[in-house]
């Protein structure tokens, strides 16, 4: 057989193979598989974005019935298991958007889109009302930068697992006046897991700046619930340095200038405060003029003379403002071992106590360390009624332990959101589930090794939320 006779069959075979390959490729190009690419556009407008997997419950969650109506919600819920999302837009009304894959409405018998729905690429977003739908439409018309680094990593988590993402300037609308306290954690994500009636998570966060693309470092331990005793404790925050908590506030001249002018707290004094290991506790008050009292306990280290100078300047400023100094109880004075700055209580002319401080040379129950040396001095500053001596002794001060004393990049939080909400002490935009939760624990560890001093350093976060 000659070569000329082989050419036509080879040509036909080649054309056939090309068509077999090109046909499916063209169909895939025309109808690509959904990868929730619309999430990238939604994330630019979202203060909080959460993913869920359907199929675990027999009936759809309340949000589905509210946004879709009972009939359509049940029809969609009975379809094969799918990943769906909800997000808060950060515009202040707290109404969630329901987000579903557009493919869920297709099939042999396509289902109608709800009147308040909006298609965003391969997703369908259902708003609570026409006003929220219009807000989202306006946001989607704005240009947005493609996700990079940590944001891209977080969006990939949302597309494949149950996770939570937060970020962008819109987060300030949710946190309100608390925003400056969360500057090191302005964007980030968690991967979620369930443990009975509790929700646990692990992830990363950073400020709004360049950050690594994915997780790193070893896991940080969860805060032990037994470390926080006392039914009157609404919130407890501990750290190896006060700076991450106050730097956002001190960056504002509206805060820093009054502190220097009215209280004598200039750059030198604020620098002293920023570097101190601390424990901040919010206690409920069953009676009296205050709903809650605030206590800040600081480890002074070896520079006690600098703290004496700070308190002397503060005392002078408070007297100039017309407050009266009241002598503390003998019990507190004994704790100070005769130091002239050991205890001070300040009150208004009508006798209402507004705050004060207590100098603790030897913390109650902690007279000596493991090496036999006296533990470092501590300063207890309080706003509201005078604390009881046994209350000061009940604080755990984990970060002041010798093991953690040099760990500047550590923060631990324990709170009772439900109790805080009842007292009106939570921002209005906080998601309803968090408001109803009994307890919240978060442990943060800076991964850059310098305790968030770089401004944009990533943090590893672990936590636990006790559900209602």
C-alpha cells in the first residue's frame, strides 16, 4: 500500500479527533462549571461573609424561608447538597443577604427567582427588602480590586468549606465605636467546626495591608474556660502588651490631645502604658449608679519610679478638674506596703465614686514566684465603684506568668455576649447569633514575631462560641 493511499484516511481521522476534542471544549467554554466567582464581587461590599453546606437538616433554616418563602425554600433545600452563603453588607441595618448558586434554580424544571433577588455572575443574592437590594446594586457598580494574598486565600476557603470571612472598610459599620480596638484584625477568615452546642474555629487575620497568602505557624491553644471565674465578669481581655488594644485609639488626635491636656498623659506616659502586660475586666454591677465597672491591671516591671511619676501627674490633673480624693481602706493600704501611691479613690462632690487605682506590691495569693523571688508589682486602675480585695485576687493574669511575660504578640478574650447585649453594651450591627450566644473565647497570636509592631502582620486566631 502506498503512502498516497494512506493520506485521506489519516486526514479524516485527524479531523474527527479534532471535532471530538473541540466540541466538548466549546461546550465547557459556553457553560463553565460554577466556581462562585461572584463571591469576589460580593466580598468587596461585605463586612461579614459566611459559607454553609446544606443537607444536614430536614428543613431549611429560617433565613431561607424568610428570603425565599416556605414553598421555594423547601424545593431548593431538597435538591442535592450545595454550598450556600449569607453576608452582612455593613450598612448598619443588620439584615443578612442570602446567597445561592445560580445553578440551584436551573435543571429540567427551572425555579423562578424571588422578586428581591439579584444575579451576580454565577450566584443569586436575595435581599431582605427592595432598599437592601438597591444598596447592593449600587455597590456592585463600583470598581473593586481583584482579591490578593490573604483575601484570596479566604475566598477559596469560602468556596470549598464552611468558613467565615470579614474585611474591608465596611467592618467599621458593624463594630461602630469598637473599630479602633480591632485594627490588627481588620480582615481575615476562619474555618468552622461544630462541637455539640459550640462552634469552634481556626484561621488568620491582619490589618488592611499586604499580608501572606495563607496560614502559617503552629496552632495556638484555646483559652481554658476554667481560667475565667466569676459570674459578674462580662468580659476579660489579656495581653502581653497593651499596644494592640490602644494604638488605634491613640492614633486619633481627638483622643490623644485630651489625654495630654486634661490628664497629663503625653507621649512618654502613653509609651509606658503601651508596653505593659495587662488584664482588662468588665464586671456587671447589680446595684448602684453603674451597670458595669472596668478594671485594668498592669504589670509594672522594674520601672516603678516612672509609674509613680505618671500617677503623680494624673492626681494633679484630677484635682484640677474638681474631683475629690478619698482615702482607701486600710486593707488596700496594707497591700501597698506603705507606698504613698499605693491606693487612691476619686469621687464627685456628691460622693459618687468614679474610679481610682490600687498599687499592688504583692498580688493577693502570689507572694513569691517559683524561684522564690517576689512577683512584679502591679497597678490596678478602675472606673466605677471600688473593687473588692478578693476580686483583685481572683484575676488570673495568665500573660503575667513568667512563661508568657515576654510574649508581646499574645491576646486572649473571654466574653458573655448575651449578657453584654442585655445591658446594651454591644454595637448595634453585631450579628444576631453572636448577641444570643452565652460565651465567646478568642486567642490571638502574632505570626511576625514582633507583636503586631509592623502594622500589617498576620495573626493566628482560634476560638470557641457557645451557642444559645
